């Protein structure tokens, strides 16, 4: 089975996957890239500043022959005027 490497790219740079995964098909590779990116996006959302500007991240997939695909995700957190809720008792 071929081995695929899932490198992580964000504003801080590129983190190379040194280990890789053996996967049976291009569809399995795409599914793994999407899962990895979803995990990365969730972590970024949880640690982002309240109005932190646009963030972009990607999973770059390669095999021993070189690059195969890139899956990219961008988001921006935009806070609207917060409303005060007061209650009179």
C-alpha cells in the first residue's frame, strides 16, 4: 500500500509529516486530509482571538513522488456590537 504524508500549513509555517499513513485509495487520502483539516480548524477556532482577523490553513498531501493535493480552509471571526441585557427585579 502506498504511503502518504499530510503536511500542515498555517500562518506560523509548515510542519512536515515525517511518518505518513498507508492508505488504499485516492478517496481515502482525500478523506484523511479533510479530517485532519477539520481538526486543525476546530483547534484554531477555539484558540482564536475574539476578532482575530482572517486565518488560513492547509493540509498538503504528498507521496514519495511529490505533491498530490492541497486542502485549504479559511475563516474570519467578526464580532458585532455586543448587547447588554439588564433585568429589573
